[in-house]
């Protein structure tokens, strides 16, 4: 979806850049909330889908069903919009860790040859790990974005089916959207754990290089 913040791949030879980093603990807490927001959207779709199963018995609830579906669309749904912003913030903090690692390379010229060799090897290993993890995160984010697009298509169709009182297609569309959103919740949990792993690697290598500099 348009709100989705795509991630850029890491490059081990990028130039060091100075930047103000967001608070790490606060950002990780946001990632934790992102997963709960996704689960809340799970529940919302499930609730609407169950209500839709009785539309043929209670046609007067069509407007309410349509309104609830509309609130969950990315264009107006605060849940999906907020999740996109949180993913963008996660991308920012990861770039901050990379910038810190780049800055440590400038200190290598002052180190003894043996220490420099050790630090270089550790930094190279960390970069390789981080590039691999970041590549995985890009794949996960792409999957989440594709699912979000499909969910929006399905919920848009669901509103059309509601207006036509097409009970069968309405329930099918909501059921498919619910399955995709449930899968997204699982992907977001994996993203959260992977982000934490990447952050831990970055902080570990920075700490080790600083120890060598002493």
C-alpha cells in the first residue's frame, strides 16, 4: 500500500553518516504494540465476518457492516496506517545502528595492527550477519505489504457485496481477508523478533570495538 515504508538494503561500504537516533527502548516498545494492533485488526475482521453471516436474516444491519469494513481500509483505518508508520520507525532505528558501525571504522587507523585486524574481522562478520538479516526483513515486509493490498481489495469488494446484499460473496471475501490478516500477524511477530536480533548484533559489535580502542 502507498503508506508502506519500503526498506533499503544495507551496503558494507556505505559512507559513515551522523544522525540523531530515535530512542531504542521506545522504538522496540512500538514494535511490540504493532503486533498487538495487528491482532486487533484480526479480531475486527473476525467480528465483522461473523456479523455478515446473519445479513440475510438482518438486512437492516447492512449499513453498520459497511461502516465497520470501511474503518478497516488502509485509506481510513487507523490500525493499518499506524502499523505502516511503526515499520518506518523500525527502519530508521536499524539505519541508526548501521551508521554507528560505520563510524567505528574511522577509529581503526589509530589501533595497533593486531587489534585492527581483530576488529576488522569482527566488523566484517557483523556486517555479513546484518546484510543477511536485513534481506530477510525486506522479504517479510514485502509479504506484509502484498497481503495488506490484497486485504484492502477484499474489504472493498466486501462493501460492494454488502450494498448488493450478496450474503455468500460477502462472507467469502471477509473470510479470505481474515485469513490474510491472521497470516500478517504472524509475519509481524517474526519481523519484531528479527528486528531485535539485528539490533542486538549492532550493539554487540559497537561495544566490542570500543573495548579494543581502550
